[in-house]
C-alpha cells in the first residue's frame, strides 16, 4: 500500500438551494466578497442568483467576469487588478463557475496579496536529456510572500472538481502552454454544491465535463500513488457517471441526474486530490486545449481510450474493476469498449483532427505533454515516441 496523507478540507454543503447559505460561509472568513466568474455564467443569470444572496445579507461585493475558457495570464492580470482596486482586507473570493473560473480565481487569490500579476508562481519545467522532467527547472521563479485571500467555491459545472484542491492550470499566452500551480491556502474553505446552479449547462458542456469526471476517476484509480481511500471514491464516481451522465446530457432539467453528476465530480476530485493525482491522459489533453482552445473534457475524451490501451499491460486488473463499475464484465478491453460507447452516446467521440490538429502539431504537443508535471503518476511512463504515437493514433 502506498503511503498517503488525508488533508482536512473545508465544509462541503450538498443539495438543492444550498446557495441560500452562502452568506454565512463568507462571514466565517471575512466580511466582503469578490466574485470571480465568466460572461456565460453572468448571462445565464446564475451570477445574479449568487449576488442576490449576498445583497440580502448586506455583504458588500464586486464581481470580475473576465475569465475565459482555458484561462490565461491575461485573465490573471486583469483579475488581480480588479481585486486590488476592491481591496483584500476582509475579502473572501467566491468562485462561481467551472474549472476555468476556479483555477483563475485561486491563482488570483494566491498572487494578488504578494503583488504578483503574472505566472511566475506557476511551474514551467523543462525536459532533461532523457525527455523526462528536469527537476532542477521545476521551481517557480517567484514565491508567495503574503497570506492568500480565502476562497469559497460554487461550482456550476460537474467535471473539473477544482473545488477539492489548491491547484490549477493557467495558459501562458506566449506559447499556449498550460502551467500548473498549487498552494494549500487557496483550497476553498467552503464548497457549495447546489445542483440547481448546473441546470442551464448545455448538453455539449455537460458531456465534456462528465468525461472529465470519468478520466479523473480512472487516472486516480490507476495512478502509481493510488490508495484505498482514493480507490473507493474513484470507483463510486465511475459507477455514478456511467449511470447518470447520459441522462444529464439528454435532459438537463433532470435534477436527480444533475445532483448525481455533481457528487460524482466531487468524489473524483477528492480521489485524485488525496494523493494519486492524475496521469498521461491529462498530460496529453492539456496541450490540446491550450493550443486549440478546446474544452478540457473533450481533449480527455479524445485521448482516454488510446492511453488506456497503452497502459493496459500494467493495470489490466484495475481496468477490469473499471469495467465492473461501468456495468460490464471485468475484462479490461470490455472496460475500454464501454468507455468508447459512453463517449459516443454523449457525443464526445471526436478525433484529434476534429479538434483542429494535424500532423504538423504533433511534435510540439508531444513536448508539452512530456513536460507537464501531471504525468509523473502515470502507471506506464512513456517516452517521446510513445506520446507521439498516441497523438498520431488519435488524429
């Protein structure tokens, strides 16, 4: 058994209309709220639902809605500027949105008090002569020098589970490379899982987020750092996703399906955040979304079956468990077939070509995948030819 540590998490409230208690969570950690969100959440009226609660309880608030899908250093810079204008004294950052919003908001919470508005707090390692991550280049060029702003997470999608940890990804615009960051103090102090806030999510986004849940679960379960706690959470998340994702996609007003997927996402996040982290599917998906602006979950859906076949020889028994969780026989190839069938059913069965890539993109995608630190826990560590070959298979 791998050694593992379970860090304490903030309070998590689950259920319809749970957002109604947001004010008390804010008041536990401050007396003002700076909301980080995006234009889509604002247009859908979800942000207003949240701010109405704050206004009713006489909590001063401001909102930054400039987060883009696959957030960039430009979003961070703008968000830090608006937060500093609002003021950080007594402020709690409320993250209202999906993974992009939560990642960007957490970085802002980490960077602003230290008067940093760029990505110098993120990891951007290079490769050594063996095409593996050079740990001598791992350390960020800047460090946090002041206490971070406390955060509260209000997820409006069911996929990234960014609410379960203090890390995230921000895209560096100069080279479209997604950089990882982490700091324990920006892990949300409170999490509000209200399925009613996810009802307006369109079918395509629901599907891609659901495939993110599935990938989180499978990569946590097959990680070289898996543990009994993460195993149980991951398998249950797989069971729920297999059962409820098609319903959530086909009938977005089905609250039972929305609630189930929200819980599945959270369980999967707690699984990978408890030690296992993720693996090659995410390492290969990140460069695709960073380069082409494709939804994160879609890139994972594209790469997942190919990476599973690559890993088959070292985690076949665990893939059998995945098959059982998906309701098929405990045969690893049956598990992969079930995932492909689910992906087709919800409309995420797209090739790399469908996502805008061609043969000329393979080399730079390969380099970025190999230097993504999320690769470190993958069960079968690939070389450059392996990664290149997987991308070619996905075209």
